[in-house]
C-alpha cells in the first residue's frame, strides 16, 4: 500500500516515537482517553449547535454550521482511514446501544438544519418539510441498515456452511 498524505498525518498524530505520549503503555492509555473525549465531543458539540441555533436564531447559523462541519470532517477522515486499513466498519448486528448512539449522534444535525431553515424563514413551509423529511429519511436509513445487517449475516452463514 502506498503512503498517502492521510497516512502521514495519522502517523504524525500517533506519536510513535514517544515524544508526546511516552512509551507504548502510556501511549495506549492516552489513545483510550482521546477516543473517549472524541466520542463525547461527537455527541455534545452537535447537540450544542442544534440547541443554540434555535435559541440564538439567524446570526448563529453560519458560525454554528462551521463548527458542525469542523466536527464532521475529522469523523469522515477517521472512517476513511480505518476503511483504507481494511477495518470492517459495518456493524454485524444493531444492538440497542448501537441504535441509541446512532440516533443520538445523528439527530442533532437534522435538528440544526431544521433550526437553520426556521431561522431564515419562520413563516415558510421549508423548515416543516425538512423536519418531516428528516424523520422519514431517518426511518428509511434505519431500515436500510437493518436489512444490510441481515443480508450480511445470511451471506456469512452461507459462507460458513460452504467451508
């Protein structure tokens, strides 16, 4: 596999020479803490933006949109990186915990979008349509994920029977 810019950025951030985080054991603990902090930020920051756009209105839309984009881009980079490293990112099953955190993590972006549309035209129908579309889209997305998970388990069962 060729080394990409993303690989270089990740390698630099991992601090493999121990300059920032110490030896391997200490570095592993730092990584755990960083992952825990990121997981909390991935929930807290979007919810803060979703709430604040409704409270502060139109002047807050652009700055909060920038903050939310600044949250999403590293999340996408993370997913891209681990997929390139052949990490299976599709869940084998959708447990209640996974569904709950998926919903809690996704809803604030829709709430923000609806709030931003409302801030620009509170009397219009666009924000209402976006709210309804967000609910419908969320349900469709959940159904698609469940179907893909079932299909994957069936394919794995067939492959296991053939061995």
